[in-house]
């Protein structure tokens, strides 16, 4: 009998989206429960299964619970076909190395989007070029292979980076940074990921509007560019 999966999430959490992409790519049914982002409003049942009180958490058959997005993705890849990791051990280790690097990549993107002033945003955006350049180099080494990290098949590396490339794109639409255009392989990878059915199905339908609302609630500088009620404010990437 197939396991029953339930993801615990915030509506805009990119780390939960990573797990959701894996589930969608494997065409595995799952439920999702959204909890309050406010730390003081997180329910006791959630705190009991999340040691650091963060999402994602994947509940399995209503009893076992896994936390940390990388552990969840690896578990799903080991237990549910088809495998998204490469079969070759060296290629698989290479992929795992780049999934580990996603925290550096994500930190550069997220800190920029949540800047508190234009000066801070510009300074933080300048640091994006480091991680972007490293990804550009490794993507360029694929040659004509693509459109995903390993070639024609979406992998765990793709699932890890897609949410943060999506959020970079959301922010770039509000206040164009002119950065990703300098990295053609990365830009093409971003476009392929955002068009992938598993990525499109991995969030709430109005994810961009929800992300923009989060900027407003957290009083971030980019919120000043959100036009409430405008068609672009509700567009999904």
C-alpha cells in the first residue's frame, strides 16, 4: 500500500516548495496543511514534530515525520519511483554537492528581496553575482544538454533551485536588477524550471501575489512597487 503524505507549510515557503516539486514530479498524491507564519501562532501538534519549529515537515501515514527539505527530498527519491538522482555514483555525488550549495544561493537571493532600503538592496544584489556565476559555470559545462541541470530529466538539483529562481524573478519584476541577463545559461535554466509542470503545480495558484503580500506584511522596501489590484500583482510565475 502506498504511503499517505502530508506536507506542513507556509503559503510562500520556498523550502516546502522544493519537497512539493519532488512529489509533483513523481506524481505522488499528497495533502498540504498551511500553518501561521507567526512563530507564536504555530500549533502544538506542529511543534511536537518539528524540532526547530520550521517548515517543511513531511508526515508519513500520520505517524512518522521528517523535517529539513533536503532530507525529505532524499527520502522521497529513495522510496518513490522514478529516481530523480542520477544512477552514476559520481554524478549523484556531484548533484548532492550542488543541492548543498543551494543554501548559499538562496541566502543571496532572499536577503536581496527582503532588503529594507534601496541602498541595502543594491549592496546585497551585488553579492548575487557570486552564486550566479558559479551556477553559470557548471551549467555551461553541460554543452548542449538541457534544459535541466543534468539534461532532459528534472532532478533533485532542479527542485532545490527552482523556488529561489522563481522568487528572484518575482523581485526582478517589481524592481529590475539586470543581473540574470548576464548569465545566459542560468537564465535559460530559470526559464525551463519555471515552465516545468511540476514547478507550476507546486505552489498555491496565486503564489506571486502571496509573495508580494508577504513583502507588505514584513514591511520590506520592495513592497513599495506592489500595485494592489493590478493584474501583474496576481500573476503566477
